[in-house]
């Protein structure tokens, strides 16, 4: 009989070799906190070097949060759907339904009723997607495209039919917009971020620290003030959905059943899970989250419905979900990244984006160093063609990162601002770069997009 100690040693050696070859080790919350702190220090240095104070200003942080929330909510809808095994590219159409129903109810009965109506409108879109994909076996991509087309066409028709006639028109409605909706109230922490308590003007300690533009201290103050000044109540609700979704999907029996349907529905069926019911529930919840994103746009971001208001945020939410590796925390981080680049476009313009050239240069140099270190650790251990290819890819990736860093640094030195056309394209460029860089570590649910029929499993 073999010695258990020898078996344990062999297993340890195999694990060590796998870690050396992949260059990966599990990251936990302390690691993420250290990474975030390092990025903040780097951002503060870039701000001092380039004098771009809007990079970490409270206004930029507040705008980034406001722009990130609808992207995050749409991505959260995609997360629920795809964890159950149903691809949902109809998030944009469900968001559009949420904007129209939210505005229709909001201008008549108040913003919170509009939020509930927006959730219901998006849920109806999700239910329709579930009927098509789960019950009738329609291709998920085809059904999602149909939902997008239906959402756009239906809301345009209803806007002209309802908002352009009678009482709605007298209140400011038209064929492409609704009457104004009362915005949801905002919160500001007194003493820390200013505001008023009765007739008393509260101090603004964080704002005072931010205005000094000190290294790191003013940056932290600006970020905290952006998170504690003028925050909508609906934004706070959306932020709470991050831990709520994690707890439901990863800590409850219902969430386990939903995820099992996305990994292996036939195995779940054999254990007594009602797969159709779980898929219907998850896709309907997906639509509800997308509808909430649409309601956010008409009650927080802008006080009315307008044609084309979603602006492709449903698709960016889908990209954020993929970037987050189908998990709520990563999805939130990706949404904040996209919201931040959009906020830099809105507030800082070419000067602030110019400062980010230096920031990305340093990041690329760090990526190149990590790839070189990874390739150096892997080289003595390779024994197969696949492993040799992995080593070669690591060195090629390092070379490309260095070349890109050199080009960006030369651009930074040769210019004072980024052209306006490129500034407008920054959020979309960020989406493409993030997905390209994150593609190697992604793993979607195993049965995502596959047609399921009860009793057909082997």
C-alpha cells in the first residue's frame, strides 16, 4: 500500500507545478483591497504630475456612480439569466420597456410608483424571453434580438399614442418624450459632505480637504465626498443589490438550484430540481433588474422618458457581466470602470483623459513585468507543446504591453489634451480593452445557451 504522506506530497507537487505554469493563485478580499489601494496611489500621482484635478474629484466620482448604476443593474439582470443557462442579449430592450413604463407611471403617481412600474415592464420583457427560449426552444440570440427590436418599436409607438395627446401633452409630453417625472430625493451626510439641516448650513469637512489638492489625502476625501453627497435613495438600493444577489445565488437553496440549471440542467433534473421553473424565475428576475435600470434613468439620471435614452447601456451591462466573470462583485467593478470613463468624458474632457494616458502606461508596464515573471517561472517546467505555447504567449503579451506603453507615453509627452472625438469613444474603447484582457480567465456557466428539454439527458 502507498504511504499517505507520499500521496499528499505528490498532490502538493502537482498543485505547485500547476500554479507555476498558470501563474495564478486565488485572490481574496485582502488582495483586492491592496490592489485598489495601489491603483488609488497611482491615480493620485498621475493627478499631481498632470494637474488634472477632476481625475479624483467628488463631482467625477458622483457622476461615475450615477452613470454606473444603470449599467450595473442591466448586467445584474444578465447575471441572473445566464447563471440559469439562458443567454440574454435582450437587456437593452427590457431597459427600454422599463424607461417607458417608469415614466408613464412616474409622472402620474410619483417616482417610486414609476420605479415599480419600470420593474414590472422589464419583467414582462424577461417573461417573454423565457417563454420563447425555455418553453419553445427558440435560439437565445434570436430571441434577445427580437426583444430589443420589440422594446424599441413598442415604446416609440406608445409614446406617440399616449404622451402626445390629452393631459400628457399639456404637461410637456410629446411623440418622443414623456411629461417630467418628479426626481427621487437625494441624501447628503451632514458635517462630512455639507448640506443643510433645517436652516443650519452644515460644515463640509471632506470638501475642505479635497480643495487643498494634497497627495492621496485629497483624493480619498474627494472619493468619499462623491459617495456621500447628493446620493439618490435609488442608488443606495442598487448598491445593496450587490451583496443581496451574492447571498441569494451563493448562499441559499434557491440560488443553488438556479446555478445548477446553468451548469448541468439534466443533473439538476435528476436531483429533483424543476429546471423549467428555475429558468423562468431567473429570466423574469433578469428582466426586472433591467426594468429597474430603465426606471433609474427616468427618475434619477433624467426626470423624463426620451427616445433613445438607454444609449446602449444594456449591451455595456452585458460586457460588464462578462468582465466580472459572471459574479456580482466583478460585475460591480466593471460597471464602475465603465461609469468612470464615461464620467471623465462628461466632466473632465480631453485634459482629464490625457492624464489617464500616463495611468494606463504604468498599468501596462506592470502587466508586462507580470507576464515576463510568469514566463520565466514557467520555462523550466514546460514539457508539452501546450505548455510551450503558454510560455510563448506570456512573452508575446509582455512585448505587446511594452509596445503599447511606449506608444501611450509618447502620446502623453507630445500632447496636452486628447481630441474630443476620442474622448467620446473612451467608454467604448475601455469596454473592448477590458474584455480582451480578461478573456483568458473567464468561465461562463457550462450549459449557458444550450437548449434544454426535460427527460432528454443521457
